């Protein structure tokens, strides 16, 4: 039996893939409701279609345009983005897993191992602790993974504090906004994603001083609009050297830092990682090695390299970058290759506009 701790997208999709291959899988979810609490913006590219077909009930909105804003510049480009109801998406993937025979234990908490082939779990309703015999254990339990700690795997070295709120604000429902400034959004960026014509998901990420920076952004962008709810959390910076398998224990998703360092998006990288991990478990391959040498691992490494370059930008650098991006041939390339396909995107951008190489100096 395979025990997967955490019924987020990574855990549920992995469970689904393994069950389809005839494996007995138990999915252990700490909360009574899958997908709660929400700690994600829930915007994805249409690359999601390569993994699952989203029912209409999961889609809150679709954006056909991105507005990119720096300190002294502003451009718009066409795009194809899906704004999801994140809790419904998680429920959808969990239901797909259940349909394939996966057993989901909701309201149960992983508490540790009992030897190499057994996990201890606690029923949170009555605090009863029992053991599950399993040949493989997967930690899909987020950046503060209890599975990683219990297995003696090194914790996450660096993470962002993500601050996000739903706010009543009238905006262009077809466009989402991204904000870049070394002073206002150090080492990351801010966003405004329309959920509907009068509600947005406004947020930003930061290594430190997140609350102070966020409230400054919130007031500047919205005035003092009513905050409907908070959806904050932490997300890791990708670590290419992190050990994600130790014997029969594996990590996936945020627990394995499988997040795009450029954007903080982890949904599609975790689905890609689930396909790799499924293959590793089924065919007894080394997951540490397989992720690094496959396309998904190379993509995560490229996102990290780009993030390290962007972290050295001044506000003037961002202004100039937007000037380069505000060309039809560049916008056409951005439309053709989304951020979940960064290798052809970067290569084609460099071919179309060699002046992007100006920023290569920041790579060293």
C-alpha cells in the first residue's frame, strides 16, 4: 500500500495516477474538507489542459490580457489565463482519485513513522491513533512538511511569505495585473487578479516585512476598500539540491520546493512532478535523479536562474525590460509560449530580441 500525506493537487493527482496503475493508495488529509484553507491565488495557464480538463464549476474567471507595471512604465499583452476556485479544484482532483479507488481519510493527521513500513495517523475527531502498513510514503503536506521532518530530510531553506486578500474592487475582468519594483516588491512582485467584475485577489510575496509592504500596496491600489477575507501563507523558493527521496519516503509539491521561482506558482509543477514520481514508484527509479534530469526539473532550475537575475534588478532595469517587451514580436512570443514552458519561451525571446542579453551580467 502507498500512503500519501496531503490531499492538495500534488497528493491527489499522484494518488490518481498510481491507482490507475492498479496500486492500493490511501490519501491522508488533515482537514475535514479537502482544499481548505485556501492559500493560493489560483491562476494557471492553459497548460493545465495537458493534465486535466477543468469542469466549468471550477473556473471563476478567464483573463485574456496581462498588464505589467513597473515604477515608471506600463504595458499590456495578450494571454490566456484561468482563474480557478482553488478549493473546488482540490476537491475535483480528490474526487478523481476516489473514482479510481483511492481511499481518502479526511480529518486525519500524520504523526510519525513506526519503523520503515508503517505510519501513525491520528483521527482528529476522537484523537485515536492507529497505524497503517505501507511500502511507500509520500509527503505532499506543504512547505512545513511533517513527513520530511519525521524522515530526517532537511527542511526548506528559504521561503516567501505570501500575503493575499480578497477585496471589493471594480476592475477590468479580462485583465490581471502584475507589479514590479525593487523598492515596493523586493525580490518578488505584486498582483491583482480579478475574480469577478467587483472582486479581486490582491497579493504579493516577500522574504521579510511582508505585512508592511502588503498594506502599503493594498492602500495604494485600492484606497481603503473592504477586505472580504484573507488567503495568506508561505511558499518555498525552489532548491535544486534538496533531497526529495530517502529510501521509501518521497516529497512532492511545496514539500519538495517544486514551485516556479519566477511566479510562486506550484500547481502545474506539482502535476508534472506527480507524473515523474508515479513512474519512479512503479518502476523502482531514483526520484532524486529522475526529477533533475527530466524536463520538469530543468524548467524549475531555469525559473530559479531567472529569479536570481530579477532579484538584482533596479527600478530602472524593470522600466527598460518593459520597453523591450512592448514590441509586437515579443508579445506574440509571450502569447505562444506560456510561463509553464520556459525553455522555448526564453530561447525564442532571445532570438527575437538580443538586447535581453543585457541582463546576462546579473547571472554571474
